[in-house]
């Protein structure tokens, strides 16, 4: 079993670190929020007073942080304390450019590195069923895979440095666009007098099927486990969807890609957040469409 440092123990990082403990790893954790660190300690994570203390003697370092600037700041700190040959894995969802800079920093410190953002939300983090999209060398991926398997059920090597972030950004742009389409369809069905169950029964088994309807249906009833049945308490908050859509548009602008639906979805979720809904599940955007109608 490995000695692992885990930096960033929030809604996603906390349960991910807990699953590493359950798998028998020796996990040392750090987070700026004392309450979060205490919760992690209750799950078996050994608390550190500073990131540099957590990474001391660690074979593997994992970061799960909000934005690219946070990752770069954290890696600047932890790489000063990391031994040569340490594997550093960033599971945050950040911009590709920052991710590639982090890889360069790790290489300069003679460390292996992997960008490995996740899909699956807090439910997947708790259940250990996340999907990891990894970017980095074959050597780094091979070494990281057994560790990632303790936290997820599907581990995909997407390519070189930054490829994991690229895959995550593209995937979540699809998710944001598809959820908008599904919500619009359900609002239209309501106006036409069609029941939620009838539309679900048809669309979930025909050409309209997608994850946003089959697994995460935005109306109560058809999929009992969807947030719609729990007053849209977030599995994946609208603010996080907006963050990912904005990352997709930054990437589109930088690469010269045309993403008109991605741009429209970003604008819609920006409006939804502006109305005070950033902490609700992203599928709750259906309520905004009802109000517009």
C-alpha cells in the first residue's frame, strides 16, 4: 500500500480520500477549511497542518482544487517538499494551459505527473465509481492506475499532458448542452399536455436517449435517484457546470473551434446562476425555462 498526500478535501476530495483509506493506503490530508479537515480525519485521513507536511515522504500526491491558479500555487509549494520520482496527480477540473504548466513544473522537479479530472459527481466520489480522464506519460499512468481504481470504476488514458482536462471539458460541454435540450423538451411536453412519464418512456428508449434523461431526468418521478426527486439538491451544482462550460469556451476561443451550442449553454447557465441558483443541481435549470415560457 502507498503513502499518499491528498490536498483539497472538499465535497469531492473528502470522499475520494476516504476511499483510499478504505483500500488500505496511508493517507495524509490537508485543506484550508478546518471543518473539512476534521471530517476527513473522521474517515481515517491523517490531518496535516500544512500542505508541505502532508507531502513529506509521500510516494503519491493528489490535488483536488477549484481552479487552475489554485493548482499552480499548490504545486509550487508541494513540489519543493516532494522527493524526486514522486507521482503528482491533479484531479481538479481546470483549463488545459494551467494543467500543462503544472506538468512542466513537475518535470522540472524530477517528478512524474498526471492530470486526471473526474466525472461522476459527489455520489460517484462517495461510492468509488468515478470516471477518471487521464493525461500524461505512459509511465505516470501505469503507476497511477491502481490508485485511481480505488476511487473510480473507469480509468481512461486520453493522451499526453493536458489531454485529461481536454476530455473533461469536451464531455461536460456535451452534458450541459444535452441537459438544456432535455429540459426544453420536458417544458414543451408540459405545455402540450404530455405527462413526464410518457415523454420519459418514449425518449429514454428511442433516439432522444442520453445520460441527461436516462440517468439524471430533470423532473420528479421517472428516475427516482435523480436530484429532481430531492428538491434539486446538487449531485453536480449549477455553478460547477457553468465553470466547465466557461472552460470549454475559453478552450474553443484559444483553439479556434466553433461551439455555438456550447456558448449558448454557457450563457443560459450564467443567467441561472445570476438568479441565485449556483448551489442547486444543474438540472434545476428546467425551472428557469418554465418561468421564461
